[in-house]
């Protein structure tokens, strides 16, 4: 693998920021002028420590985890309501949940391949489109069959949830990752609590269609703020990323 070495003059407290900026540009090794030091990407992240930039990355990735928790939690409320509305059997009600997890099985494998070969950023952009689009469409399902199909597509999108975690951790220094994985997992808890509260309000005043539509909003928010999300610095050093995004001069 070809490595780029960036030579820079480092002054005082700006060292860490310059290191991480260089790593975000895709430089695996950084040579510091006047000090003859070479830094790996992990060392650059460690020099920067955990700051405001990582907090913003945490919020965006956490929103993806939050929205996934909502879509999983919603199964507890939509199934019984749909069963009562359309006079479904217990097996048909159970199928609404089963297809979501079947979709997640397919999505987990597929999104892993996509994120490893085309980048984390493109991957969660597609994940958000699939999850939000299918989630909203399910609210307008005219019959049981269309509802099952749309919820299966939601499951495919939900299978990409770990991409958000991987993307976030690739911005975090090694020594901080254990702590911030615990913090990140709190978004799942928050998502389930929020969904239960939303269902308590919506199901008593409106109906299950409104609950499905409102629960897709966090996924749409991911698309709204997608332009602010940078590509993972580690992904920028991946050979496949350079093959796709850079073309050799003729």
C-alpha cells in the first residue's frame, strides 16, 4: 500500500489539531518538520484526544443508533394495533416482526460490504434513505402484504446500524474507545424510551399509521445533516477508497 507523508511545521498547542486534520486528508503517516517524528493515524488521534469534533461525530452517529432503537421498539405497538384493525391471525401478526429481523440479517451483511468498499459515509447515506423511505411508506400501506414488504425493507436498513458505531469509533483515540462505546450505547436506551413515550401519546389520540410516520423522522434528520458528516480518516487510507475516489493521471 502506498503511504503519503505530509511534512508540516508544528507550533505549540496546534500540534494535535494539525495531526488530525492531516489524517482526515487521508495521510497515514505524518512527518513533522524540525522534529523528525513520524506519527501513525492512531497516534494522531491520541494526540488530539477527545474534543468537540468527536462530540459532533458522536451526536450524528448516535442519532442513527437512536432511530434504529425506535424502529425496533415500534414493533411492540404496531403489531397488536394492526392485528385488531385488519383482523389478523397471531401468525400474521408475528410475521410483521419476523420480516424486520430477516431484513436486518440481509442488511447487516450487505451494508458491511458496502461500507468497507465504498466508504462509511456513502453507506449510512444509503442506510438512511432505505430506513426513512420504507418507514414512511409503511405508514401508507393499503393492505397487509404491502405493510409486510415495507417493514422488511426497514429491516434491511436497520441492519446497517453497526456502520454508525464503526464510523464514530474510527474518530476516537484507542484509549477512549471503551468509555465512549458505553456512552454511544445510551442512545439506544434513549431511543426505546422516546418511542414508548411517543406511542403512549400517538396511539391514544391518533393511530398506528401516525406512529410509523413520526418514527421515521430521526432517519430523515440523518439525511438533512448528511452534508456535515466527514468520511472516516481510516477509511480514506483504504485501497478501495482511493480506487473509487482518485484516478491516476494519464
